[in-house]
């Protein structure tokens, strides 16, 4: 092989190596640009998600706060209503108790009056029976 051929081949290889290096550099730069662009897009998407999550958190927090307030109000109203119902029921029971005590007292007084009347009637009957026995004894002298 001739020196000129060898030198020409070395030049060709060097030229190809330079061309490959340039293409490799261009590919590397393009790939780096794509990676940086992808990284920026990912960061932007993450920031957008964070913003959405922050908004959602604020909304959900507000909803929970409103629901908590509403439920507390409902419980308070229910507690007041139940207390009123118990108070009314207590009043009815007290009225019923008073009516029962009055009825019982009237019943006891009726029995007491009835017993007194019965005693008087029995006493009258006893006295009448004694007087009739006495009259009978007067009409029939005793055999002693």
C-alpha cells in the first residue's frame, strides 16, 4: 500500500470521525434539549397539580367547615326540640300525677264518707233492733 493511499484513508477516517463526533454532539444537544423541555413540562405540570390540590384543599376545607357548622346547628336545634318535648312531656306527667292524686284523694274521701254513713246506718239498725227486742220482751214476760 502506498503512503498516499494510507494518508488518504487516514484523512477519510478522521473526516468520518469528525462527522460522527459532530452528529453525536448534535444528537446529544438535541437529547439534552428534549430532556430539559420534558423536565420543564413536568415541573409545570407538578406546579399546576399543586395549585389544583391547594385549591381543592381550600374548597374541601371550606365545605367541611360549612358542613361542621350546619351539623352543629342541626344538633343544637334537635337538642332544643328534644328538650322542649321532654319539658312538655314532664308537664303532662305532672298534670297526670296531679289528676291522679286528686282522684285518689276524692276516692279516699268518698270511702271515708261512705264508711261513716255505713256506720251511722248500722248504728241506727242496731238501735232499732234493740228497741224491737225490748218491745218483744215487754210483750212476753220472761220465764224466770
